[in-house]
């Protein structure tokens, strides 16, 4: 089975490429710029700017993928809010181009979306009404609509606040940011009034493996079991690493006048994934422990 992964230099994309190669799949990693992945058998890197339709079609001709996993996105809500045209181009138009290119092959298209398509009153179920609070969420919802309208075999995966181990050349997630600040002895202010169900990246990779292996279509929420605030998460990181919890100051969201609105009560229910994918996510504390063990390995 040939698997094409977009956003292969991103946090999730890198983990996904490595996880699927380790599981024996042939992975075609599509990334922007130089490859950040190690050189491995069955892992082929293709540098590409996804807004170039011509380059995309060429790669599809070359690879003839069986599965496309679309993780690439302009993923920072603040930047999306400020650069709306670019956001539409990267998050919506690129999805359209990929769906169009996929039509010529018997592709299973797996699209990474987000809990940001919802508003308040989380945790949310797969069929809850979407009502994004910011432009990033709107763009991801527009992309979801394209997937649902397409006639491809397709799945939409919605994770939340993804975290996990730091890969060589990879970018850090929230837990490494907390670790670094505390190691430096810096005080950090972290919000207590936002609820999330953070997704451990390895759980996400395993869920996607099940989805592609058993051709599971439709929408799946892939998150953690624990409902936590960023403050709870930071305290857990400090405790797991035996760092000073006193450096973490609890604050409310109005401490930071943010350029974008974020839900106070977000998060996703995962019953469907547990039932249909046999999804068994780690507890947050256990996943943090595993993430740092891997960082040290
Ligand atoms: N991170 C989270 O907490 C979270 C939560 C829920 C959902 N998601 C969704 O999950 C997916 C992965 O998120 P992530 O945090 O792993 O993202 P990320 O680290 O920001 O990676 C996204 C990658 O996409 C690439 N990309 C964007 N536009 C491109 C283009 N036009 N051509 C080629 N490459 C392009 C970026 O390239 P550059 O490296 O050159 O910028 C980057 O490597 C996204 O779809 C995101 O919306 C993320």
C-alpha cells in the first residue's frame, strides 16, 4: 500500500511518516523545503509547494498513491486571522487540488481537521453543529465541506491540541515549551479557563493506521480521555519531570488579549472511535511520560 502524506515536515506529519514506515507501509512524504525526516527504507521524500497544481499532478502520476493523508495546513489561528487570503489558499484551495488529483486514482483520502470547527459548549460529538469562532476554524470547516462533497472514499479525523515527543529536527509541542521554560527557571502564566481533550500524537498515528487498514470512512474524533486546561497540562508536565510547579502561575484568558477568539469549553468526545476503531488513548500523564522518554532515547 502506497501512502502519501502531506505536511511531512510538520509536527504531526513527521510522526505519522515515521509511525507508518515502522508499521511496514511505503510512505511518500510531501514536505515544503528540505527534508526533516531521517533517511529510511520505504520512506521517500518529495519536496513540494502544494499550491502548485502542476507539481501536485506530477507527483500523483509518479506515486499513484492508494492512500492520501492530508495533514498540511496553515495551522496557527493567529496567523490565519491576519492573513486570510493565504489561509484560504493553503487550507481550502490546497485541499481542493488534492481531492481533484486524487480522483484519477482509487484513493482513500484521510483529512486532518480540528476541534476549532466548533464553538463553545464542548466536548463535542462528530455530528454536533459546527460554528467556528475564528478564521482558522472557518477555513478548516470549508475544507471539511469539500471532503464531504467529494465522491472519494474519505475520512475526516479531528484531533485536539496535539502533543508528543520531540523528533530530531522536529518542532516542539506545548509540553516541550513548558519543559524548556521551567528548566530555564522562567515563570510562565498559563490559562485555567480553557478546557481541552489533548491528543497524544502516537494515539493519533495508531487511529489513522486503523482507519486506513480497515478503510473506515466518515468523521472520527481522535482525542484524549482527560478534560484538562492548559494549566492542568503544564502542572502535569512539571510533576512528571520533577520541575518546579511554583513557576507556573494560573491565570484566566483575559490576561492575554488575543487576536483570535478561542473556545473556553472545547474538546471532543471519542466514544465513536472507541467503538468503531477500538481506539485506546493513553492518559495524559502517561503520554507525557512516554513523550519525554522518547525525547531522551
Ligand atoms: N497542532 C494541533 O494542536 C492541532 C490540533 C487540531 C488539528 N490540527 C490539524 O492537524 C494538522 C497537522 O497540524 P500540525 O500542528 O502538525 O501542523 P504543522 O506542524 O504546522 O505542520 C503543517 C505543515 O504543513 C506544511 N504546509 C502548509 N502549507 C503548505 C503548502 N502550501 N505546501 C506545502 N506544505 C505546506 C507546513 O510547511 P512549513 O513547515 O514550511 O510551514 C508544515 O510543515 C493540521 O491540518 C492542523 O490543522 C492540529
